[in-house]
C-alpha cells in the first residue's frame, strides 16, 4: 500500500515538472525578441489598449521630411524615443488644435516616462502661418514641427486599417510611433488623455530603454 502511495507521489512530482517545463518552453518560444515581433504579438493578444492598432504597422522612416529651416529631418538620426504625430495644414484650426493640445496634456502627464517621449506636428504641403507659429511658440514650445508631403503620408497609410483622412476635421487622428519609427497606433479627437497615457506607459514598460 505504501509503495503505491510512493509511486503515485512520484508521478505527481514528474507531472508538475513536465507542466512547468512546458510553460517555460512555450514562454521562451512566443516571447518577442525584437520590437517588431513585440508589436505584432501585442496586436494579436489585443491587450488592454484604448487606441486603434495600425495594421500593418508602417515605417515613418520612409517619409521625406524637412525641418522648418528646409534641412532634411531623418528619424533614424534622432534620439531613440516614442513619438506622437499630428498631421495637418499650415493653420491647424479647430479640431486640429484640440488634438495638438491633447497630445501636450498627455506628454506632461507621462511623468518619469516623458523623457522617452516627444511630439511632432507634421505640416503637409504648407508652411506654418505666422499666427499658428506664434500660437505654437506660446503654447507648445516643446512641439517639434516638420514638413512633409500629403501625398506621401496618404500613400504610407492607405493600405492600413487607418488611412489618413483630410475631408473632415472630425476624422483627424494622432499617430503613435515606436522607437524604431513604426506608426503602430492611432487616436481620434474623441480619445481620452488618460486612456492614451495608459497605453503609452504600458508600451514603454515593456520596450527597450
């Protein structure tokens, strides 16, 4: 009788070891080894994100951008940061400014994560008006302005689930870009700042410094 109990306990121990080994092995196999793999895994798992995943993610590095001085602005040469982009015209009226303001509130509220984050305004096909330039200087001194072509930006996003829309101010979106330059999430004007902050903190927590 005692030998049967002993044999039963041994089998239980071996079963636990096998189960634990299987979990560790599975975790090793599915754990993302690159930023791109991690982003794809997050999209498949669904996570608790509030924004909309841009599928497939597209590289912002393919855009021909310039700074306000007319010099080439190459993302690969910039600091390794997460970024949020608002794309619009040279005036950025109404909903556009609301979205720019929302991104500022998000940046301020990121706390210790704010140093790994920056904001961009992408002016498409137009130079900023004097009024908008003055507005940014007064209200958004840390917002980086770059110039690009609307056609390029539309082509980049047209094969994703969140194409760039210009017909209605209500359709404006802010795009979240990861450290490798992939446009991976987007937020509408109706998004809550607290939700965006939660998403960004969650992503930063599991990304490389």
